[in-house]
C-alpha cells in the first residue's frame, strides 16, 4: 500500500503472524504454559511452531499487538488514516500480514530484513482463554535508523497521534523513545499499551523511561497488578489506586495531563486522569452471552484500536472508551484479532 501521504495515527510494534489452535489443554501441559498468559518463547517452546503446523488444524491470523490495534483504528476511521511500522522478513508470512492490512485499510511502512523470518505467535485456545507464545524473529531486528528514512520520517512528522505496544520495549526502547520524544516535543499525543504482565514485571525500567512522554497508558487488570507488584504498591487489586499511581508519575509535557485506562475483560473499565486523580471513572461493560464468545485473542488490542480511532476522530475519552468496548465485543465473536466484514459502524 502506498504511504505517499499523511496519516493521523502512527503505530510502532512487532509484526507477527498468529498461528491459532483450539482445544489446546495438552499443549499447555506439554510446554508448561498458563491458560491466559503471554510470553516470549524460550528454547523449550521452539518445537511448538512446527507441531502446530504438522499435527494441528491451524488458523492463520494477522497479529502483533500494535498492528492489531492499528487495524482496529483503521477499521473505524476514514480511509488512509493509520500507518504502521515494524520489522518483517521477505517471506509468505509478511505477505499474509500485508494482505490483512490492505483489507482493513491500514498502510504499512515495514522495515524488511532479507534472510530473516517474519515473527510468529503460537496461540493456544482453551475455552475462553488464550495462551500466547511469541517468537519475535525479524520483529526484534527493528532499527532506529528506519525512523529517520525519508519515507518514515515524513510519516512521523505528519501524524498527530502515536501508539507503541509494550512488547516492543523488549528490544526497541531507543526507537520507542525517539517516537515518543518527537510527539511530546511537538505537543502531539503519545500512547502506550502495557501489553502483558511480564512487561511491567521484567521491563519496569524501560517503561519508566517512556512514561514521562505518555499521554495515555492502556492496560488490563493483570498488567496493572504486575505494575503494582513491581512498583511496590501494597494493594495489587485496587485498580483505581494503581491507575492513579501511573497517572501521577512525572510527565515532560505538562500541557496535557496523563490518562490511564485499565480494562477488566467483561467487567468494568477504570479511567483515571492526572487532572482529577482522586475521581476515577468506572465504565460498565455490556456482557455477552458465553455462547456468543468465540475467541478472546486480540480483544484488548481491539479495545485499544477502537479507543485510538475515536480519539483520532475527535471524540472525548468517555466516548472513546465506549468505542473500545464495542470493538472488543465484536472481536471476541470472531476467530482471532479480526473485525466484522462488511464494516459495522462504531463511532
């Protein structure tokens, strides 16, 4: 897709192709996985990818947290509103990602690494739970220099909103800070998603380096609890207090107060703004019947996509949260991080 124009939202993350299987209880046991978790693959996990291909019925879905959210934002916004970058190989997996992006109106400006494999994520579904095992491959080869290329630098200069997934901090802190600093210095909006409990647990130092630039911090209750534990907070289940602690961290651009948004699956979503930190807003979620839920993989990314799309469209934070809820509900009724076609109005 051509990127010879200006896009409102610029997203940065790890492009992955999801390899989804259902009824994976035996795989959880074999590979020592938790039923609702996200991890980076270690050596003991590497055989799972071949096992899925050779012994299971695999559904391939475009993935990568920020890419999912970017496709969600593109879904709700006018054409040519969102662009995404990350690192891929020159292979069939990257081709599948491009096809999915083009189908939903997401422009991409990939860094392509010859001789490298595009990243993959084994998605093991058990009931309404999903266990994600990610092999970053080419995704962790992203280079900050790519941001300075004429094509990508122009995209950054033209964007008004920026979004980075927490997973990217496992290898790309310098690149994330580069984008965040440019956003902050020019008074534009920068958002990050905590992405998984292991990010605040093991990459707290990296998060703390990025938080000063963040206007929005998005996460779920498990990620919030992991942050609370890493930060030494006493009550790891008090979501409003945890959100407040993040909202009140130092911020370099004081013209816009930080807003922290914590989802809790089918339960309420908590929003705390540093502008009024002692008055958290609680947004209820319209629960689906269990029979309507097909797959929860990507629901959090769908929420982030709806939220970002609404913010880019000029909606209030309250309206954006409701748009996120709607996108999340649509996503869990499909296989993987996908959205209904033909399009359903969200805003």
